[in-house]
C-alpha cells in the first residue's frame, strides 16, 4: 500500500440537484473529487466531474465486426469448403451465390458477439463479478443519498464549511493523510 | 431542469420521495406473500407438474402420444412455440424500442415485461426440444463437425436460422435484463437485514456501488443493448415466420408473413403484459407506479397492432384471390368456410374485432375490461397460429390424405404445463426480484412524479 498523501472526506447530500450544484464550487476551490456514489444515473454528473466519454459503444462495434467475420467464416467453411452439398436442388458452389441464405446467421452472430462481449467488457472494466464486496462505502447511497469523496491537503475546517454551505447533510472524515512513518513502511516490506 | 409539460399526466402518483420508491419496490421481497400469491402459485405449480408428467410420457413413449398424423404432422407443438415466442416480443419492445424513443412510461413496466420475455422464450424453446423425440441429441442443431455422427448443419434452412435467432434473442434479452437488475439488486443488498438474503443479493449485485463512471457506462451499455435488441426482436419473429413462408404449402408461402408475424407478436405480447401487470399491481399494491395511464398506453398499442394484424388477414385473402392460383384460393376459402371455420372466426373475432373497443377512452381506461380483452387477445393469437398451421396442412395435395387433427390429452397437458411453468417462474420472480426498475424510475420522479409536477405548476 502506498502512503496516503491526502486526506479524504466523504460528504452526503439528500438531493441530486444540490449535489450536482455543489460540484463546481468544490472543484473551483482546487479540491479533487475522487468518487461519486449515486442511487441512480444523475444526468450531467459525468460532465460536472470531468469524466471522459465512455468507449463502451466502440467496443460493441468492434465485437460486432468480429461476430460478422466469424459468421462468414463459419458458413463458408461448413457449407462451401468442408462438405458442400446439393440441398433441394440448390447446390453450394460459392459463398457469394449462397450468401442471401446466410444473412440471418450473419445478423444474429453480429448481435450475439456485440451484445455479450460488450457486457463482459462492461463487467471487467467496472471490476464487477458475482459476490464482490459492495463498492459503495455507505449503504444509503443505493437508496436516496448522494455521496462525494473529496481529497484535500489540510484545511479540513475550511472544506467542511464549504460543504455545509453547499447543503451537505453529513460530512465524515474517512481517510487521514499518513505522515511519513518508517515503522509502517517496514511492516509492509 | 426537471421540467415536463403539465399536459402530461404524472407517471408516478402519490406523494413519493426517492426513499418511498425504494421501500415500495422492496416491499414484496421483504414481506410475506399475500394469500392471493400462494393461491396463484399453487395452481400454477399443479399445472406445471402435470405438464412435466406429459413431457416425460412423450419422451419415454414417443411423439406418437400426440394427436399428429401423416397429414397434419405439425400442430400444437409449433402453434405453442410461435405463440410463446410472440408473447416474448412485447418485453423487448418495451425495454428496447421504447428506450430508443425515450418513452418514460416504459420505466415502471420494463422490468416485468422483460422477465415475461425470458420466461416466455423458455416455454417456447421447450417445444422444438420435446418434438425432437430424442432431446438428448439436441446438440445436433449446433454446428458441430461431421465426426459427431451428423453432417454439418444446413445454414440454408430457416429452422436452423431459428436456432440461432432464438438462442441469440434469449441470451441477449437475459443479459440486457440482468445489466439493468444489478443496481436494483445492490439496493436490496444494502437494505437486507437477514444475513442469508444479504448474501444472495451480494452475489447477484456483482459489487455494484453506483460510482459515477459506472453509471456512465451503464447508460451507454443500456442504450447500445437497446439498439441491438430492436432489430433482433424484429429478426426473431421474421425468422419464425420464414419457417412457414419458405415452404411451398398453400397458405404458408406468402411474403407478407414477416411483418404480419411481428405485428401479431407485439399484439399478443402486450396483451400478456397487461394480464400479468394487472394481477401484479393489485397483488403487490403497485398502483402508484403502474397507473391507469400505463394501461391505457398499452391498450393503444394493442389497438394499433391488432388493426395491423386485421389488415394483414384481409391482405392475405385478397392476395389469394388476386394470385389466380386455385390451390391458394382454396386454402383461404377452406380456412373461413371449411371444417375449421370456428377456429378462423374465433381468430377474427378475438384479434380484429375485440381490440376495436379500445377506441373508446372509457373502455381502455377500465381495468376489468382491459383484463378481459387481454385474455381474449391471447386466445385469438393462439388460434391465429393454429389456423395458419393446421388448416393449411389438413387439406393435403391428394384428397385421399385429407384429415382432421384432434389433440391428445398429452398435447393439451404439455400446453397447460407450459402456462403453469410460465406463471411459476413469474410468481417466483415477483417475490424475489425488484419488479420495478427503481433506479431508472428515480430519474423521472422529479419530472413526472405527481407531487413534483404540482410544485412545477405553481
């Protein structure tokens, strides 16, 4: 574990709009908002926090293209190359000629790959798996409370005052900055 | 910021806060089941067990236990299959198509509608499996190398397209549903007091914590899944209809089938959503979330799709006459006036005539009337598939082969069994899953909640 050079305060709001409005003044004062926990997707929150756009849709496109390629390879190999048959007077001479009959398969495989692999990517990127410990520090944030975790360097009272002015309902110090402590370093080594 | 026109009726009635939504959604899980739930569950379970018995008898003895004969070699099994798949369609339509159209009213019904989709597709998938006769060789439908004993599957065949379409549809609907469920499972986990319950929801919720970045990804994943599910749902019933349309049987060989089947599927699916939700909102007192307005909206969709289906029926008749093909003309004349006239006219009455009542506001906002019509529509849609399948087959090319079909007790038992199984799954779901997408619903509370709308208007 690296030494924590900054203290972290967690602040709870009971309204999404109040929380959203508080972000700008907090960030303008130079504090870093480490994380936000909300019970539902608050619109504009990612923008206020300055989060980059997610690339989930791009991954879906790539996976879909892979699915399409797999479907083409599968139909070509089984129907044309490995064991061509004359079914119902419709012989399998070339993939191009038979392609119209493969369109449903190509479509389904595209969707199958895009949807499933995107969802897997989503789980991996979020670090989610069955039985993982809850990521939200306070259980109320899946009900009706909105939490921000703010990093700061000293000046705790000043920050508390700012948050109170912004309408916070609860403020807790969750992590204290650690002094350079040689004993701890050794204990970890 | 949260403005919505005062012309629009509130989607959440009563004086609700975010916390009230949490409590109301968690209530059916945290409290004991009402007596009505136990009665419904017992009835469904008995039907399900009866169905299992009939399925085991079929597998043990063979397909000969059904009422099939040499001429009518496809009857209730495929009728039930198409019926169940069709019912499934409304769930995807509500969750995907209405999401793309940004219809906020979908939010309190999409969870249950998607559950219905998944449970209906399970029932549908049972029928091809049982009809195989040797269900332990079911893996032959997947592309496996020749060394396994069969040749490669035939990718030219609509029946194989169906395998791919149904598997994709089922599995994609399942992940779509599950991705949406995770935040709500997390809500239940954080509320649970009973340690076993807490542990189960901990496993189910995948550690969800509602981080800002995760919500951002959640919304994009939902949107992309909706975008994928929309053409998927249309493709599924299109491909199901191709099982018939690509054959050369008069009455099946028509190009109108794909759109006609899709419209019929949405029609019957919405009717089933109505049946389930009207029971559920009463049983679990969800009237504040599933309002009369929701029911009215769905009734309008039933009316529109029912009319599309009606136009399709009439177009079919016209095309049969206009084609000048004697066999085609006979097939349709026989449907309406032959020995199965009663099935044809039941279909016409239930599907074309009955939804027209929904033009009247008084009727489409009546819960009792909606409930009755929803059942009538589902009976009608079952008859539609029966008419298409059995009446087209029972007059074979040689008049000496002409027969009738009568179901055996096993046919009936399996069908009743799937209805039982469906309700068993749905009732268990209603007691253990968050039946309303509460996280999503909270996003519209301030714009569409009754109390907030009143404040806006001031």
